[in-house]
C-alpha cells in the first residue's frame, strides 16, 4: 500500500471528497492540515501553487477531482462501466463548475455577500432542479450503487447549506440522497470523528 499524505487547510473544502474516498475504501493516510498563516511559505514550494495536494510515496498529485479519479480508479466508486464512469465524471464536473463560481477569495465582504446571494437564490435552483430530475426515483445518481459523484454531492451541498439553510427544502429526493450517503457506516464514522469546521 502506498504512503499517502493529504495536505489542505483545516477545513472540509476541496479536500473533503478525497477524505470521503479514503474513509469509504478504508485506506490509511496522513490528514495534514495547515494554518492560513503558513500557506504563503508552503504555496511557493508547490508545482501549481494550489492545494489540496496528495503525496503518494513522495510524488505530488494536485487538483482534487483528478485525485478523486485516481483513488477510485478500478473501484465501483468510479462507476462499473465506461459509460457509468463518464456519467460519474459529468455529475462531479457539473457540481464543480457551480462551486467554482463562488468568489471564495474575494476580499471585499460586501461584494462577496452579494455574489453568494445571487448564486444561491438565482442560479442554484436551476442546478438543483437538473440534479433532481437526473436523480429521479433512483437511489444513487449513477447505476445501482454509490459512486464518488454521490459523495461529491454531499460535500458540496453541505457547504452550500451553511450559507442558505433552506436551499434544499424543495428537493426532498436530493436531501434523501444526502442522508443515504451520510448513513454509509464508513462515511458516518468519518463525519463523527472529523474536525468540526464551518466550511
């Protein structure tokens, strides 16, 4: 088994999908959390100056979704067929497209608040309706078992609910999917013992 070291801030953020995968696959890793004050020094040493990174026997991998694909390759979490894998990637990329629109690094709070409000009240309902329609009456987004796209839905929506607690009130099927993911024993155990952070 390779030696894994995940480096990210002390928050869920973009690293949480990777932590879910490690938890579900029962893979040991070092969950290395850095402080904001240490980031400038660390940033300068990284190939693309972003985190999370995953070190695999000292080799640095970057981009959270690329890491997720790497870890789930050859497992059912990636999808059981080539077509299912494409659908898993598509749902994950759709969620990531939306999450990437938020001005997480905006310094002016008033601008940040306005952009968050607009995205959550005007744009989110379209995404949620599409996801709800895609899910339909199925238990999982793709196929007949959980994939990392379901994990990513849970991690992304958990963050969005911090900013708009009533966001999913009109989408009970998406709420049920969240509960189904969080009810998986390995995921429930991780949620119980992970550091409690706002984001």
